[in-house]
C-alpha cells in the first residue's frame, strides 16, 4: 500500500500479486491489485483482477456493486454526467474523462458500502474535478446550478474524489490538453537532480 500511495505502481502490482499467491481467498488483496492496475491506466488487467476478486468475495451486496461495472449499461451518474456536461459545452474527450474518472473511482473505492442516492451530486463533483484538472474557467456555482445541487455537497464529493484517486492539477489520467504543464515540472525536477549530482561530484 505504501508503494501504491507513492505511485510506485510496478512495485505495488508485484507486491499485491505476491500477497494473493500467499492468500488467494482474501478479497481485499484482489481489490488492491485492481486499484493498482486502474491507477496504472491498465484497464484490461484491472478487469481481469476484478473478475478474480468476484470469485472470492463473500459479501453479496459488495459483489453485486462490482458486477455492475462489467455491465455495458450506463448508471444514473453517467447519464446525468453526459446530459449536463453536453449542456455545459464540454467536448467529447472531457466527457470521456469524466466517465473514466467515475469508473476508476468505483474500482478504487474498496469494500466499504457504496451508495449513490443522489447521482446528480456525484456527476456534479466529477464535472467539477474534470474542470479543475483541465484548468477550465467554470466555477463551482455554475456546475452546482446546472445539476441543481448544493455547492457544499459538491465540495464534499469532490474531496472524496481527490482523496480516493489522489487527483492533482493536470493529472495525466484526466487531462486532455496538447501540452501538459506537468511535463515541464518533471523535466525541471530531472534537470535539478542532474545539476545537484554534478555539483556533488568531485
């Protein structure tokens, strides 16, 4: 889990696979592997791991929630998301990122009880998250009004998305622009590391 939280995803995948070999009946270990594959943007392997998880999950309610992810039918959150994002003039790639974010959130959520009693609230939070990640000039009040939900409630769901998915500005998973500002930060960090190493060399 430390490797997963620090985005050392290859290590996390290997460790989770090792844990499953030691105890293949533990559903939590299978879900950890699903999370790591999803965060790695490897959805084929995430779905394979999810299938293995469903074979060992003993809680029918939790299993039913994850089985729905295999369905091709859209849920209420996705329907609301598409309808309102279109009305707010989001382009198709951004709408796709909203759907992607919702899918990954559900995969990553874990075995806790999962309820979506107000689908439009989750859809609003996802829309807000996509807008923030992509630096769009669309504020919380506009999004809340479009979905007819309270701003404070949207903020709470948005925080859950940030914490569960470890979201950041220009997050590679959900950013659609041609030039990602994170690339420059990575380049700068690598350059600084090289300079420091050369400086310390005798």
